[in-house]
C-alpha cells in the first residue's frame, strides 16, 4: 500500500554541528523525483543521493554532501515529483489495488508540492528560484502595502456597515 504523510515534501534541517550527513529526505522518494538541496538559501549540487526503490518508491532515502557543511547552517531539501506513468492500469490485473495505491501516492505528493510552491511563490511573470534575486526591502514594502490595503478595506466595510 502506498500512503503519503501530510507534509509539503520539503525537509528543513537546522545544523548545529558541522557534518556531511547522511541527512534523511524525510519524505517518500518516487523513482522520478527531482531533489533540490539548499544550504543557507544557496542551491547546492555537491551531494550524493542514496536510495533503494521498492515498488517504485523509497521511504528511507538520504543525501550526503561531498564535504562537511559548516555549522550553524539551515539545509532545505525540496522534492519535486516528475509526473509519469509507466503503463496504463488494466482491469483484471491481480495487482490493480497496489498499483492504484501507488498511483494515488504520486497524485497526493504532487498536490502537496503544488501547495508548498504556491505558498512560497513571489507573484511575478518570470520563474524564480526561491533563493535568487530576493530583495528584502521590496518584500517588506509589499507586506506593508498588503497590511495597509487590508486596513483600508476593513475601514471601508465598517463605514458601509455604519451607513
């Protein structure tokens, strides 16, 4: 049976002691997932993935860096499922229930990733990596504008209710 935990398919590790790992992904890894690893907000590629797929997934996959990550550091591991299906589900297949359970695990994982990425998204017309080109002052200003707009809307609603 393929079950999927209620998480965003993202793992945050707050490193207190310098280490190269291994660090558990903390989520189910499917055979076609892409793994992105950020250390202190910087995308890294100097790591190796260890996994053993059984029935198309692995619940104990981990990464190990080539060199120790210097503490203190925040490591974020994001998993992104690349949707795929090797074969159609066939009526009468003896393993149909197991195949459907695995397929539903993939669907729910994809939905969890979409929710995660939508929450993190900066609203723009161009694709952005989460750690690149972030201007803290612009983000703070946008938050201030949103707060002011919400207060203005609340005042307008109160005025309309009073009228």
